[in-house]
C-alpha cells in the first residue's frame, strides 16, 4: 500500500500522512524518501526541470527549520506546532499550490487549515495521553476529521483514506468509516484546549478571529 501511494504521489496526486508526534513527522518523511528511492520514483516527486523545483528552490533561504529545508528539496513537507509560523505557512502554501506532493503532519493540520489531498494515510491510531499516562485510541471525531481531508472536489472524482491500525481495532474503524457507529461531538469538553492550540498556532489572534473560528467547527 505504501508503494502504491508513492507511485500515485509521483504522478501528481497529493498525499497527507498523519502521524502523532513531531519527531515522527521527520522520521516518516525520511522513510518515504528512502522507500521512494528504492522503488525508483524519488526524482518524480520534484523534477529538477519543473516549475515546482524552481518555486521551492526560491523559498529555501527563508525556511527556519533545517530539517524542513532538507525535506523540501525532495518535494516532501512536514507540518507540526513546533515549526515557526512562517515555516508552517510556507508548507501550507506549497502544498495548496501543488508544489509539495507528500505532506507528513500531526493532527493539528486536520483541525486547522483546510488542505485537501487525493489520499490521506493515518499512521497508527494510538496517541499518548499525558492526562491518563497511557496510550489511547484516537477519537472517532479525530479520525473522521483526518479522513475528511481525502478528495479534492475541484480535481478528484474520489478520494482515498487509509488507516494503519492493529487487528484488534480493525472492525471498529471499518464500522466507523461505514457510518455504523454514531459520532458525537466532543468539542464542548475540549473547547478551551482546542482554542488554545489555535492561538498557539497563530491561527487565532483576536476575539474576532476566535468567533470566526467557532463558525467553522
């Protein structure tokens, strides 16, 4: 399945891979690069004679994260709250304009900027909960929010969503995606934390921004 998505993204389709830590964005991006090199499609992510190559090259000097700069040279981006606001905005713009084919991101992207892709991959369904001191399953709302990024209405007749999970949880996610499980909003209980995250990401900078953000939830 990984190889199929690599082939797809090398042929202009865009892919978002959701992971669950900042560190994993980088390690997953490096894995994608090595695997793409092995199957012979790495140079197709960002051809040296393409407009995207020229655009990315022109932006590299503005990138604050050295890890991001190295990954962008291959046409692959990362996105997480640890990046500077300018780096996150650059990645968002490059992906929205089709210059970046593969984007590895934490879940913050699913709840923030609307960046659809042809395919979405959720790499693992367990996240560490500091409050509980243990690993827990992603909430159904989080999963559906991530899956909702699959499919670009102006370009695609369909989108693809892929969940990498354990055999024990497989039936649960199949039922969820087949709409056999009810999904209840958890926003009220998590509103303060979610809004604080948007403030930390500089997506909300004023009371008016906050009010507008609420209209999209």
